[in-house]
């Protein structure tokens, strides 16, 4: 059961890291098209265009330049999923909560609200993390508290603002 849980969470982590939102215009920065002879070529928005679009949506961002590279920094919200006070559910209820928990995390990824999700590999107090891509901490907190595991008090949430470069990749 534990290996299956880790496998499912790993799959969710991999898919959520690469997900590009197509159905949620609130989470996209629009591309402007450039006419190139007889065809139209999509152009990646400039740092300035991305910055303005994100600011209009309420995100906290700033840019800085290092050498020839300009970085667009955005505030995300890192949610630590911690052991909750109610962990006395029977195995059937726990399995059902786990299924609903994974469905919630998948929905958050599909709707573009999360950028990174996964469990920790030890059996410590912090069970996993979810990085929310929302304009405010209040919104991240509200979405995190919709998690069935949190509602059942099997998990609790602890949220911290976290800055990283837009488009960063794990290495």
C-alpha cells in the first residue's frame, strides 16, 4: 500500500511539474503571434509582458538581471502537509481518504493551482509538500484546506511564501 501511494504521488509530481494550462486563461500569459512570411509563428512573451500579465492577475513578482539573463521571480506558497490529530480511521476509511486526497491534488494540478506536489520518503511529522501557484496566501490556504485528508484532520497545513524564478526546473 505504501509503495503504491509513493508511486501514485510520484506520477502526480511528474505530471504536475510539466503541466501547461490550456483551459484556464487566468493562469496563462498570452502569446502574441508574429507573421513570418506565409505562416504564423507563436512567440514567447517577453519578461516585461509576463510581468505585467502576472501583476494584473494579482501575483507578486519582480525581475533581476544576472549577467545576460533576466529572471522573473514569483511568489508561490509552499504548503507543508503535516500529521494531523485524527489518525484513527480504519483501513477502509483511510484508503478512501487517500483516494480522495490524490483526486484533490490531481484536480489542483489540472486547474493550474499547483506547481509541485509530493510526499516525503520518511515517516516524519511533515508528510509532504504542495507548492501553490496562486496570487495570495489566503487563496492557497483555502485550496489546501479543501483536501479531504485535511478536512478529516488526518493532515494539517502549514503555509510559507516561497520565491523562485518563473519556469525553474528541478535538477
